[in-house]
């Protein structure tokens, strides 16, 4: 990947004043530097800065410093918004500020505050455009004209979109934890800690009242805000001897304090980044935070929420968190959350996105080959084609998906995606028919003016790459799926062919997509080919209906579930042996096409009243309800990458018991239950309950679907990969 130079523009005096936006900027800068990209910082645009590829500004709350960076002759501008909404905080104030808020709004108040800082010589001259046109106009101008907006949460972007009426391309990049140390946990946790600058937004005054009423010792680690001396004095006046003001702590002692405290509390009226909460979670502390959409999205079930303006609500949240502090699993749960947030991960996404920012919104013509077609009536690649195809169209690109002529959807367009129907003899000729269908798609693609062809899989298509039949103009990008040659169902001769097919695709594609890090590492190691990790996706299931179970004669949470193709590598024999060895009376439903030679073998071998075979279900609502209402969900897949059925189980809030292998471990991590043999399966069936630990794992897995395995993010990653491939081609 070519190196891209970036200038980070920081607000004036930010290095002296500090703040979350500075930490955000410097951590991202260091991660980009570590990746080998030339990065520098500046406060104002200079001649040498205009030679850089991309400019990156921070803090939409200070639009006066970003306005000079906008212009047709300037480099593309990325803005990390780090937005702070002071509405709820100012509503707690009295006097002139509240009067201005009520009658003119929060933007007018921010405008007057910025002018006051200039008059007090705390900040430089904001510029005539800002002075004459106002704060709200300036924010809207930046939001509208930036090449891309970067937010720490989807909720932050939605708030900006609703408040200012501006939509723009944006990236959601949760923040990182690598900048902060992890201290050794104390044998016994005590007291409440609040690590934050002391100011009305952070709400320490109500926290002091809550802790004193509960007779809890409180440590306030943070310096007084220079603009809120009166608030600091009010906190001092309200505090008794149980409250310690220790000032701002360096990272190492602060991490030790977080590892000692029973609870870290930050009941602020608004948080855009939540860095200190993330740092506390990294050090195993239960956390209390203010209840608003951003904190809910960032921390989910890992936090205890309170209404910041209500002391009683803060007290209730503290009591719940203190109870959790006595649970030995809380520390581990907190520590398992922190790795989901990574500056390196955020930097990687920015790196992949930078070429796209430089493309200035070029419309890409994309052909997708390798699925049976959309809308999805079959499986993983069909769902992938549908989800990313529709989203890429909404992003402004042109997408064509090749459909089998046997597909029941006969129209030529689906939600903006053009459909090309080609002859597919697979029902008549079996596997050989797949090769003919792919051949027909490839020949048709030669007649079209695609910029990019996305090949979904390679088993029946890469031979046409080997024979140089694919068109030369478009960039060929191949999603390599799993290690097909490892599947036990194939004969040695077929496995040999699949190894060759994998090699042809790997060496004759311009770029490879791997849906798991294990597959990415394998491809780069074996073929020294450029591979990019883009996961598969799933949608959170939100419509549980117990009535959907009536067809299968089971009751909610009184049955166990297996959903898989009935093939040896999916470890069905191990799972079903475990059922036979267990003492459970619950039914185990095995969902998949069992009218195959291997399916018949399983039915003949496992004649147990607790095992019931069910044909494959392609009605999503029915299938998702079966998943949602299952007591345990067994996932035996062992040779693929990121398996769609595993993600769908996570999205349906299943307690997952998965075969222990690198692919499943990569997805589930500490939030899965695992088996290797039938004894592990029997033990899970006899002893695993949907208790607090399992409910925490369900919540963590649900957060992974929202943050990592969501189709919106995945479509954006595909867009960036396509743009990057085209830039590389143009340079060549």
C-alpha cells in the first residue's frame, strides 16, 4: 500500500490545555506513524502543509479553526468531530446563560463563549467569517464541505445530522486503549473514583452528594477547569472529609487508582469519547456513566447508567455497580471489553479510507460474480452480494449482480442493483453446472465496462482466471471464502483441484478479501499476495415471536439447536454423540438438508428421541426465532473463515457452544463456550445454564455484531478497497 502523508490540525493552545480531542488526535497520529505513514501536526495551514495528501482536523465544537482549511484548492479534509453537546449541562445553570439557551439555543451560547475567550485573550482571533455568520453556520459549513466525518459512535453522527440537518460520508471509529497502562488488580477494591476535569459537564457535584448519602469514599482525580472556577469551589464546599481532591494524575498512578477502586463513576451530562470510562474498564473497574445514546452504544451492558441530574438515580447506579464489584467475573468482563477498542484498529480503517477521500466521490461500476443471486434465497455469498450491493448503490456507485436463471426473482433490478440473469445448468448437471454458470457470467462481463469485478469464491470460477478469460480492464478482487480443500466431503482428486483453484485465484487477482484474520494470514504467508481482512456481517434480530415455534412443536428455551449443512467438517457426529451421552431431556433440533447420503447416515446412526432432524429453513423470521428461543446453540463448523451462521446466532442472542478452532475463537474469543469432543458437548448439555455469565457473553457478542460485524461498516470497507485498487491501478 502506498504511503499517504497527513497533516493533523489541532485547535490553538490544545497542547497546553489538553482535552479528549488532543488525546484522540495524538493517539491516532502515533498509530498512523507506526504504520509508516508520514504524519505531522499544525495549528494553521501553511504552504508546506498544502503539499500533503490529506488534512485531518479535530473538534467540531471549534469550527472557527477548521473553516480556513476548507477550499477547492486545498487537500481533502477529514474531520474528527469529537462533538460535545452542552444543552443538558447549560440547562442546569441559572441566570443569563440559561436565558440565552432557552431563547437563542445552544449554538448562540457557544458563539458568545468563544468570543468571550478571545476578549479574555484565552484564544486567538476567530476570524471574520465566524464573527459575522455565527457558530451554527460555521458548524454546518464544516459538516457539509468536509470530505469525510469521523465519529466515535453512530449515535454521535446521528445527533449531528439531526441537529444541523447535514448528511455526509462518515466513518465510525471507536476509540482505543493502548495509550493507557493496565495496572495489577488490587486484592480488594474500595471506594469510588472519578477521573475527569472538574466542570459542570462532568457533574462531580451530584456525584459528591450521591456518595456522601451512601457514605462512600470518593476520589476526584482531575484538575479544575479554568472556565469553571466557581463550580470547582462549589464542589469543594459540598465535600466532606470522605471526598479527596487529588488533582490530575499521571497515567501510571491513575491506572493503579482504577485498579483499586470499587467503582469508576462519570455521571456526565454528555460524553463524546468516554476515554476515562474506557480506561477504567481496561483496569477491571465497574463503571457508572450518564444515560445517553452515545454511552449506551459505546459501553452497552458493561456500564451502569444513571440520569445525571438526579442524585437518587446516581445512587442507584452506584449500588448496582458496587454489587457487581463483588462478582469476580466483573473484572474479567471489563478487561475483555477493552480490546474491542483500539487506536491501531481505528488507524487501519483511516488508512484504508484515505485513498477514498482523495477520489472525490468517483462513481465506481462494480460487477459481482459468484453467487446464485439476489435477493438471498440460499446462503452466505448471496447475503453478502445483497447487503453490500444495495449499500454501495446508496453510496452512489453502480452495481450489477449476476443471478442464476433459476432464481425465483425474475426482475432486472433489486433496490437499485442491476441484475443480470445467466443460464445455470446446476440443477441438471450438478457441480459441473456451476462451472458453466460462472463461465457464462465471465463471458458476459467481458462485454461490459466494469471498473471492478468482485468474485465471491473461487471453486468454480478461478479456472476461467487461469485461462485468462476474465476482462483485462477491471480490477479483479476475490473473496476467498474458507479453506475449501480441507472439507472432508471431497475426494483426494477434488481436493487437489481445489488447491490449484485457490492458487489460481490468489495469484491472478489484484486483491484478495479474507473474512477472517486466520485466512488473511494464511493467504499472505502461502502466496505472498496482498489480502485485506473484511468480515462477514449480520443483523441484530429484534422481533422474537414464540408463536413461530409452533411448527416445530417446541417451547422457548426448552430445546437445543444445530444449524448447518450436514457435512463431516461441521462436527455433527461429535455433537450428536454428546446428546446421546448426556442426561438432558431437552430436544436437539438439527436444521439442514438431511436428504443427502451423509444426512441419511446420521439419521440411521442417531436414532434418539431427543434428536430431531428438520429440513433447511429459508424464511428468516422463522429461522431467527428458532435461534433466539434455543436454550443452547451448537456451532460445529471448523474449516471456513468467519461463518455466517455463527454471526446470525450471536445476532439472535444465543448461548453459543462452538467447536474450538482458530476461526471460531477469532469471532467469539472469551464470549463463547467450546467443545472438542462429545464429552464437552454432554457436559454443556447437562450443566450449562443461561445465568449471569452467559447473559454477559450474549451481550458482548451482540455488541460485536453492532460494532464489528455490521453490514454498513462492511460495505464501507468494500468501497474503500475498490477505491484503493483503482488508485493503485492508475498509479501503475
